[in-house]
């Protein structure tokens, strides 16, 4: 820029230059810009018509999103991806990008609380019908899909009761019915499950959880074919739930260690599950790696590299007993999320399922004594010691 201009003019355009360097940055920089300038008007045509690669405006796509999307699409074995601001914006883009008023979703009754609220409060309000099924029972799903429907929506490992669904059977049923098969694979991560291998058309992750893995950024992603993603992307652009470049950069940085983290945390989870099994204060350990888990055989077929890092227990003595346990835990913090480096615990009955009425809670097996752990990468001995000590302090009458 010419030095004849006044300071105010010069600084208004500071930084609008390309960095000259024979060498490339090893890690992609954060493209902290909302817009991209065109050299001329014909470039506008080339970029809009996809004849040349190019970015336009951050909400339409940005380099840090593109890098995350292609890494995740490779991991899940899909053609394309769409990074969003949160898991919920991914889920809403999928539903509103593929369905219209008069359509019908058959959904698992064991889904993330926010998803349940979206289905109950917005999806139905806008004229899309929702039928809940117990997706552990493929016959129930087949029955529900014998009426006209457009989508089967499930989570492969369910929250908070850690059931494992037979995605292969469900994928087959969805294919026969000719509906989209959508799998929220947040709990399983691409390390432990590959929903596309079992017929999923669309895979969703809340990258806020294990993928970013450090409890410091929110994000979501939708994975599928270009054809399926196109209308979903258009809706995401219009609805606007697109995060910033630094968020995507953080998620991608977390992703690099996902395999290592999951290896350690799923191995920890299995050791903890075995240690808690049979403890006098524990009515039931819900972990798919245990031989007595109701879907252990299904889990062996559906999961790989271990059985995941989510583990729930039913503490004897109800709310008072879980209060004792939570207060006794020191390193393990009581927080309403999952998927971080450190082990955390949540009490679903008073948090995620607080507003769910008691009959539904009973049907979903969410008792006052249920505690859900997200296992981290600590040394297993320390984890076991801490949880066992806390449980030892429960007084049973
Ligand atoms: C957390 C979560 C979501 C929602 O993700 P946000 O990033 O909080 O919007 C969706 N599905 C599952 C299974 C989750 O755990």
C-alpha cells in the first residue's frame, strides 16, 4: 500500500497482505477472516460455479472447517462433511435439511436430552411427526417403519444407560424401508464404531465431546455423501449455526490425539467396570465390555478397539447414596458433559433427565441411583481407588 495515504487509511487495511515464504506452515493457520476478496468479477463466476476452489464468506465455508471436515470424512468413510457450531446445530441441520412438514421420523427413545427436546418441541411443532421406539428391539423398529416414514434416528451407544444398538440390523431395516438412517455416534467416536459400515446414510458427532476432547470448545459435524449433504449444508447456511475458525482449529487439534485418548480411556473404563462389578454398594454396572452386559455380544460386533469410555452404575440407596458418592469424589468432577481428558460424572435424574416425567424415566431405566461416568486418561489405579473409596463410604441400611 502506498505510503502517501494517511495513517487512518493505512491501518484500516493493515494485514491485508499475503505472507511471502518459500516454506509452508506445518500446522494450518487459523484463518481468522470472515471474507475473501476476489481478483476480478470473472473469479466470482468461477468460485460460485465451483470451477475454481475459493472461499467467499465464513458462513458458507472456511479453510479451517474444510480441513476438519475432510479429516472426519476420511475417518468415518464418507464422501463429505459439514462442520457446525455445536452438535445441536448439526442435528437440526440434518432434520430440517432433509425433511418437510408431513414427513415422519422414527426415533430411538434413548437419545441425548437436547435431541429429545428438539424432536418434542420444534420438529413436531413444524409438522414433522415423531414416533419413538425402543431401538434395542429391531422388530419394534420394523413395525414402526411399516407406516410411511422418512428417517430412522438413533444413537449407537445410548445415553445415559449405555445400551448398544445393533446398527447392522437397524441399517438393513432402514434400507428396506427406504428411509434415511441417521446415527449420532458421539459416544462411540470414529475409533470405536463405524456406522457407515452398517448402513448409516448420515453420521453426526457433537465434536464438543471426545473429538475435541479438552472441554474447551463446542462443535458439531455431519458426515455423508455430497448428494445427501448438499441440502443439509444449504439449511445450515440459512439457519446460521456455523462456528468460527478458531473453534474448528481447536477441534482438529483435539482430533489428532483421539485414537490415543480413546485407547487409554476405554481400557480404563473396562478396568473400572471390572473393579466395580460386585461392589456391595453397586446394584449394576452398565458397561458393554462386561460379559453380563445385555448387549455384550452385539457390542462385540458393533464396537472395535475396546468398548468405549462411557460407563454408568446404579448405586444402591438412591439419591442419598449418590450424594455421598459425588461428595467423596475428588479428582472426578461433577459436570454436565462428557468426553474430556479427565474422568467426570453426572447424575442424569437431576440434570439431563430432570424434566422427564417419572414414568418415562422408569421406562428408560433412569433411577435416582444412576451415575454416568465419562472415563478419562488417568492412571487406572488412581481411578479405581477413588471410585471404590467413594462407594465404600455409602452406608447401606
Ligand atoms: C452433547 C451431545 C449432543 C449435543 O451436542 P452440543 O455440542 O452440546 O450441541 C448431541 N448428541 C449427543 C449424544 C451428545 O452427547
